C-alpha cells in the first residue's frame, strides 16, 4: 500500500475535523481558542500602549507564535502522514465553529417561536455583540440571520480557505487573527489605535473567504439567480469589506431583507439595506439560514480539500523543476 501523500493526509484530517465539529461542536471547557484568548489577554496588559506600533507588535507576536508552533509541529511529525492527518484533524476541529453557531441560532429561534422574548434577548449576546434590550422579535430574528451569515464566513469558510493555502499553520493562524480582531479590533477609545493592526489583518485574511462564502451560498441557494443578483448588487454596500459579501448572498438565498439600524451598546450604526425589495425576516428564516450555513460549510470543505491538493501539486511541480534546473546547471 502506498503511503498517504501530504495532500491526502490534509484531506483525511480536514474531513475528520469537520465530522468532529458536527458531532461534538466546541468543547465547553478547555477550548484551545479560549486558552489562546486568555494568553493574548494577559499579553495585552503588558504591551498595551495607545499607539499603532504597540498594537502591531502585539498582533505579530500573537499570530506569529501560533503559526510558528504549527509549523514546528508539522516538521516534528516529518514524513508520518497519519500523524499529520491527526494534527490537521485536531486543528480543524479547533478552528471550526459551524455547529456551535447553528446551535446558538436555533436556541434563540426556539425561544422566539415559543413567544419567550426575554429568553431570546438573554441568549443573543452569545451569538453577536448587539444590545438586545430594545429589540423586538423581528429584529432579533434579523440579527440571528445576519450573524449566521457573517460567521459562516468567519467560523467555517475562511479557516478552511487558509487551510487549503497553508495547511495546519494556515488553519490555526487564521483563527488567531480572527480571535484578536474580536478582542481588540473593534472601535473603542482603548483599541482605536492599539487594535488597528488586528482589525486590518483580519480584513485582509478574510477577503478571499468572504467572496468564496458568497459564491458557495449562491451555489447552495434554492434560487441561485436571486442570491447572485443581491450579492453582486449589494455586497459592497456594507461598511465592512467582507461581512457584506456573505450577508448579501444569504439575503438573496433566504429571500429576506437584511441590514438597517443596529445598536452596539451606546454606539448606533445605520447600515445599508441588503435585498431591499425582499420581505422582512421572520422567525422561520433562522432555520433556513442554519440549513444554508451547513450546506455552505460542506461545499467549503470539499473546496478546501481540492484546493490544498492543487496547491501541493503546484508547489511540488515547482520544486521538481527547480531541482532539474540545478542539476542541469
């Protein structure tokens, strides 16, 4: 029997990690991402200064440590493909959050369906950072659908994209970038300068995955033409360079109107409406968005496996060509 290639080991690990996320979701205790967040929080207390240079150094140190650790782990495994597959599986399970995302969304949806607006408001902060205190049923449902759309990109597709491009180090480095953005990348007096590098790096890292999320959403949509039309027309209207891609495609795929006024504590944002001619969100649309998110995640897994094989083939071809040129010289 021929040994597993590196591309096959990545494929085996990515599928196993995806299945682990689907079966077990995120562990309630001892999650590696939570451990990273705790370590990054302690480091922030030491390095924080109200300037971009300090924030850039902080971001580079946090992300660089994770990436370097992953590279070292891969090298330590050498040519042991099953070990590499196990490492990829563990990393994939660590970085994916699709099952936890849809579970939280469905929990809120069940509360709304039961008429328990108080419970839905109490649960919403587990899914997004909006102030739920003044939101009615329709507004909470809209917030949930928007969060499912955006986090399908961040918690599923983007990580798999970077896994396809850079293997296990790509998976873990992207999750580190995205976690730092959630910690220090938001606009506030404390993080306006210090969090600038984390926010900008997250924008750059999320660019390819956001567009792939939109494309896969179109492919998975019941009415692909509507999803394509809303995405191409409204995707760039969002203030975020990436969030609007997934949200507009989801709006067209689910057939609902997203966007509008949002409240984050004392900060109020008036965002453009996505899919303005479509109907308002209802509670039933939460389940539709969750099913769509799962389909997109499966398509992203297949794309990542095929993409990584293509990257390995291309880099392998260049390596062989370089060796032949050196020998001929």
